[in-house]
C-alpha cells in the first residue's frame, strides 16, 4: 500500500458516499445516470468474485464488500425507491455499446484464458468506460448539479491516483500490469474535459454548465 | 497469492 493507492481508494469511497448521500438527502436521483451505476455494479461484481477464492487483507475485503453493496444500493435507489425522479429521457446511452466491446477485448487481451481472469479483465475494461452514460447525460442536459460535479471529480481522481500508484509500484516493487495501466489511463482521460470545467467553474462557486 | 499486479488492488 502506498499513499497514491490509499488516497485513490479514499477518493473512490468518497465519490460513492457523496452520490448515495445526494440521492438520499434530496430524495432525488435527477441528473444521475442509472446506466453508469448499473455498469459500475457489474464492474464490482465481476472483479470481486475473488472474495470467494483469494484473501488479500481485511482492508481489501472490507472495501470490496462496501463497493459491491453501495453500488447495489445506488441502483436500487435509482430504479426503485426514487424512480419517479430518474432522468430516463436523458439517460439514453446504450449500455451494450460498452459491454459487448469490453467482453470481446477481455477475451482477446488478458493474462490467462480462465473464467476468473477474463471476468477480472472485463471489469477493468468496462470500468474504464462505465462513466460514459453519465457524461453523456450531463452533456445532453448541458449542466450538472454542484454535488454531482463533486461526485464526478472524486470518481475521476481515483483512477488518476491509481496511475501514480502504478508508477510507484513499477519503481519500488518492480510490478507492471499493462492491462490496468492502459485501461486506467483511458479512464482518466475520459474525465479530462470534465476536470477542466470543474476547476474553472465549480471551484469558483459556479454551477457546472457546459459551454453552448 | 496474487499472480498479477492489480489483482491485489480494488
């Protein structure tokens, strides 16, 4: 464990908590893409199957359980409890456009051709692009609530911090995993446009509104 | 034991 990985994990955890609190406190999931949340749930479930086969640490197990349970809770809030507030008309990105290529790529480029390895790799590829329905929704409505911007910033920072973690691990532990690195890089790049708007607008007290 | 880096991460 190094500082980048720990802060990355905490940013990830913060993002999830911000989102759950936003939905719970406002009793509304407007502006939130249910599809991105379904995709994240698929990511966690397929990646953390090793909870049943491989013990790493109490920290690792606890965080995995938190991610799976909280993402399921988020999906439940969006599609059941507060479904009247769900922006389904704007949440029109097709999930299969992300899931099918991720499956194909995971079958082709992975460490080993085993069920667990292919599912792990699929989860890495899918995570890289799972935010696209959310970014698409923001671009369709042209704006995001400030709290949603904080959520996106925390979620985007997490993989960026992991990139620093992988550089660290390469130098100090001689570890290198190109699948994680390339996918993590793509994932971080997808947020760049948003990061720019976040820093120039939201941090200056304005609402995130996309340029016309 | 984890064979690949990344598999011990979240």
